[in-house]
């Protein structure tokens, strides 16, 4: 691999930091609350069992006649393995370098906070702090494919104030603004490419990229109530442009830190939700989430003077997530729930990378709520995500990637 191509490969991976697979399709995170985790996030925009509903549909805030607060976190334990194959893997094994990596996706704690405050019988305000996107993957420093492996990290925070209006007994409308902070970091090493560059070893750091930015968007929603037992929600969250401004260090820049800009769009999404209470003890939920991944057509990096450093077609396709669940009220204290979901990957096979070893996945979820009294309750949930194994071809490297994830959540809810 010549130095010029090496630089292009590193820049491609650098942009990929904002598009790595987490626990939903591509780099999307679904973990905005623990209650919904227990039902595989089915019907999220229409249920309104606690304040976390504002993260999925602001119009559903009108379901509350008093102030409400929800806060908690979800612990994510992914188990993703990547194994090299083909002639490049044989070359790596011949050099004594590792070609297989286990648990490349690091454990993560995903926190969230929500507060709803009714103003009067028609108007309600609310605020949420949560995340829709995130990534953390790490390979060995001496991995044979170091130019495409390495450490990749993306952290985001969405600050989301909302307002809702209850037009009548059957229709509510809501809207909000989103201020999204994103912080990204990437480190790459030479691996077997060190054989082409005198004076280097496989663990030589080939590139380091760091950057952060704020992006802004908006969201709207509506809630239709046939009666108190049957309602539907429809919500839309706009795309958010993130313009990473940071520094790039690489061999081709003689280890000098130079300014670099990477523009990434966090895609828009729309969600349809349904809620039906069959009797005082049983309820059914369903949902359909659409994400506009087709807006992610290319990766492009430019220098501080405007020169194009890298351009790569991605051509993602729009994706869907479908879910269904049931809730059972066991007694005055305990409520049980369970759900399933199918999450379709937007990544086309020809464009996969080991920074985005994305594949279709199935969710299996269970959860419960314990009501301490009429004001205070606690949620606990568990979900198992079953991911499909996929083949990945990136540069001259070939891999097999696959794995599952285990999610555990706790949440506290209080109605004032």
C-alpha cells in the first residue's frame, strides 16, 4: 500500500467514526429509555406511561395532567468478533500479527433524563437529554489490518426542549428543537503496511483524528386518540448536520497535526406508533420506524484551505424497524412487558467496513415496572440482540464479522 493510498484509507476510516454501528441500524441508538427497552420500543410514541415519551413523540406530553420526571441508564454489553480471511489474513498470520479480534465493541452506559411540565389544560412543555447515535470499537494496536482497524469512538448528546398543544379530545400536536453535541476520535496503526515504510513497525501510529461540533435540528409529532384505550402517534425528527473541526496526524504529514474538516449528516427519522388497551390488565403495542439513510451518499474530507482530501461513495439505503409488544398488569404493584423487533441494516454489502460491520438484527426484550406508590415507580428491562454474520471486504482485506448484544436498563419515574 503506497503512502498516498494509505492516507486515503485512513481518511476514509476517519470519516467512518461518525457512522459506526452501535445497537440499532448503522450508527443509530434506540436506547432512549428503560421502559421501552422492555417492549423492544414498540408503540413508544403513543403509550405515555412516563415522561420518557417526549423523546419519541412530543405530542404525547398532553397525556400528563401533572409534572413528571424520568431518569435512568442502559448498560450495553456487545459481543462482536471480527476474523480476517483470505490472502491478506495469511500474510498477517505469517508475520505473527493478530488477524482475529474479539469483543471489538466496548461496553457502554447510555444515560437519559426527561421532564414534563403541564402549563394548563391545553399546553404542555418538556425537556429531554438523551442520545440517538454512538459508537465505540477497538482493535489490537498490532492488528495486521491496522490501517482500517484501530480505535474508533463517537459520543453524542441531544438536548431537546419541546412544547405540545391539545387541540381537542382526539388530537394533540407537538414540536421541539434539537441541539446535538458530537465528539469523535480515531486512531489507526500501520499493521502489515509497516513492511512498505522503512523505519516503522506494526504498532507505529499511522493516523490520529480528533474533533467535535454542535449541530441543530427540529422534531414534530401528533397524537390521535380514539378514546383513552386506543391511540396512535406519528413523529418526525429532522436530520442534523455535524461539521467536525479537528486535527489530523498522519505519516504523510510527517507527524504534524494539521486542521481537518469532516461533514456528516445524522439522518432524519419518522416513527408510527400504536397503543391498544384490551382490558384493565392487558395492552398491545406496535411500531414502525423509518430512517432516511439514503441522505448518506458519500464521505468527504477537506483540508483547512478547502482542498479535497478524500471522497468515497457510500450509497446507504433507507431502512425500517418493525416492532410488536404486550404489557400485562400483574397487580397494583407490578407490571410486566415483553416485545420483539426486526431491525434492517441500511448498509449495502459492497460498502461494508469493519468500522461499520452492520447487519440485520432481531430484538427479544423483557421488562417490568414496580410501583412504590402512586407517584414513584421503577423500571428494569433486559434485551438480547441477535445479529447476523456478514462478510466484509475493505481495501485489500477480507473479514467475517458478527455478534450479539445484551442490554440491561434501570429507570426511576416520579409524578408530582
